[in-house]
C-alpha cells in the first residue's frame, strides 16, 4: 500500500507497556466512550472476539451485552491476558474465555464469530493488514469487524508548549521504531480495503481533555509514561531523551493541566466492516 511498508516479521512490541500510568488511563475506557461505533450493532447471543482486551474494562461491557459465555478475549502475552482476567473477576463478569494468541494468525476456525472488535490494536502490530484479513476470516459472512485507533499526528492541544511538542515527536519516533503505526487512525479504511473488505464504513471520533479533572488525568498518564519503563528506557537507550529532558516534558504536562484554558483533543479513526 502506498505510504506504508509493513514489516515482514517480528512479534509486536507494545510501546506503552503495562505500568501504573498506562493502566490508570486504560481502566477509564468503557464501551460507551471507546466503542460507541459498534454498540448499535450488538445484541445478546452474538459470538464476539475482543482482540487486545488489555485492561478488560471494555471487554466487561461488551460481555454484558452479548453474554459473557459468548465472548472470547485475546491478548498477545499471558501477563496481558492476566490483566483482562483480573478486571473481569473484579467486575463479577464470569464465563468469558481469555486466551493468548497472535492477531496475525488467529487460532480459530473460519466463520467462528459474529463480531470481531479491536480497540487501539492495529497501531501496535507490525502487519495490520494481515491482522485485518484474519479478523475477516474468523467472522461469519455478514458479520462485523470493528476497529478503532488513534492518530497521534492528528492530536491537537492548547496552549502550545515546547515539552508537549517534544513529547509527540519522541513518541512517534519510538512507536515507529517498535514496528508500530502511530497515525493508524487515518489508515484504517485503506487497510480494510487492502485486507479484502468490500463493505467498510469509515468514521471518526475524539476524546477531549478540557475540564480540570480530565486534564489532570491526561497529564498524569503521560507524565508517568514518559518517565517510566518501557518508554523511558527506550528513549534513554536510544539516546533520544535523557532523564532531565523526560522530567521536563512531564513537568510541562503538569503545568498544562493546571491551565484553565487547557485543551487536548485525541483523534480516532474507526471502521465498521462487513465480512
């Protein structure tokens, strides 16, 4: 596909990791604020595969709609799968099957699921078109594949600060070095077409951080990520940002959060495709 060369091999490297700052952010995600494009198409009894279930909060919401025994959650490592299981247990959502596997080579028979859902997944995998083709393969004819990914180069914030501008440049560099596509949101429709979907409805939505509480939440998660493993270790190892610079970026986020005019908009691309 023009403008995007997929790596030929290699397991996904998750740039964010699963530290406290990341999980604190991810546990705020719900089906309502992160999968609204899919919700009107769900009902009890559908078999649903949730790829990249992570912190498990969206998974729990989806399971309550289709029925826990009808939902399978997939993660790439046992440690990540354990996070999903822990959240499902905390919410009392039993009977969900949580498995470990590779999105590029799903261990399910053809036409197994009515719905495949992946939130913030394709930006991190080395071969997103391959993953989408797999999602299609395991979905029954007429079923739905729903994907949503952010577009880091489409993020907008006010007021402009040197630290936050430096942060986005560093994150883009790190994510791409790890085989990811941090502007995945704008590419989802093209990837769906390349994967063979003939019917793919595009969409877009945002998260907005502009209230004091929302700004504090956003600043806390990114101040934590840029100063903690694995991102901080990568930036240090590659010589892209030393500890002093990372601390200055974190402080810029905190100052931004205290500004009553502070605004941060996170752009997402979405696709609902029919198998």
